[in-house]
């Protein structure tokens, strides 16, 4: 009698599992709300603010002096542009994903990818700025070819 109940219970659980609809990684049937998850409307962006660009130049110079010792510096960062804005959903950190060109001290021009995160500076004050200069990340902190920054 106990075995019958056990098999009946297992059959009910198995039947319930098989009757469920197929799940997808992006389950759009459950109501994707573009107003919550889409990029922000066109508005001024932090990508081209001079303070952000200066911070990239300063941090690259610090890393070069204290870590890499290759003799390269960023002379200037030009043509900044917003790639997209992420973090629009509730509870997420707003960040602008940006791209620019770095004019290097050896005369080369390299793409630089950077993220400007609101309220992510020291003790959540100010902005957090992470960047990657393409081809100059030998430890692959941002994966090959700055993949995680793009």
C-alpha cells in the first residue's frame, strides 16, 4: 500500500514537471517591460565630460608608472561617445558604457572602452570609472580585447 502511494506521488510530481511550459533564458512571454529594462532616452551623457576623460588619463599614467613601466602615456582622449546606458531596472546601478580614442605618447591611436557608474566612487560618493585601452591589458583584467568593458 505504501509503495502504491509512493509511486502515485512520484507520478504526480513527474506529471506536473512535464506539464510546465518550456523555459528560455530570455523568457519574453512573461512580459518583458521595455520601459524598465531599455536604455534611457537621449539625454546628456557622462561619457564626454572632461573630468571623466582626465581621470582615465591620470589612472593610466599611474598604472604605467607603478606597474607596467612600458613608457606609454595617454596624451589625450578624443571622440568620446556613448555606446549604451545600462542599469535601468529597479535596484540596478546606472552606468554609461562609452568608447573613445586614446592618442598615445608613441603616436599610436588606440580604442579605449570605459564605464561610468553613478554613486560608485569611494564610499558610494561620486562616480566609479573603469576603463580598458585595447591591446594594453597584458593581465587581461577585462578579458581579451577588453571584452567585458564593451
